[in-house]
C-alpha cells in the first residue's frame, strides 16, 4: 500500500513524499513552514487526487514527462518524479489517484 512519509528539509521546513508499495517516490510536496500546514497538504492530496482533471502533465528540460497534482483552486500540491515514458507517467497518476486516499502517514 502507498504511504506518506513526513520529512524535514535542511532549513527545518516540512514536506512529504508519497511512496508506492515498492518504496518509489511518486509525489513530492511543496515546503510547509509548520507541521499543521504539512498535514493540511496531505489532506488536500487525499481530497484532490481522485479527480483526473487535477493533474497537469509537463515535460522536464530533458524531455521526460512528469505531472503536477493541483487543488481545485489551481494551487500545486505536489509534483512527480520524471518518467521515461508516457505509459509510466500514466501508471504514476493512477497510483496516486487510487491509493492516496487510503495511504497511511509515517514520520521519518
């Protein structure tokens, strides 16, 4: 099952990564100043992940695709790693869509 790992950056801000069953990062959040903000971000992922319209596909400088998950107001909640193919990208989106709502949280 997918899970959220709660982390701290070197400047003491909070962020989370959503990991797949095989421990690969499929979504990384923005930085939050407080742990409460972090938890609000996770709840936003849970609320918005199921709607395919909340995903924006982009291309990195190297041409590889990645996606952004956005809230209903258009604010970016998280971004994916880059993928080597469009099919892998779609699999990443499916994983977030169908598993984020049930994902547990784990502190690092």
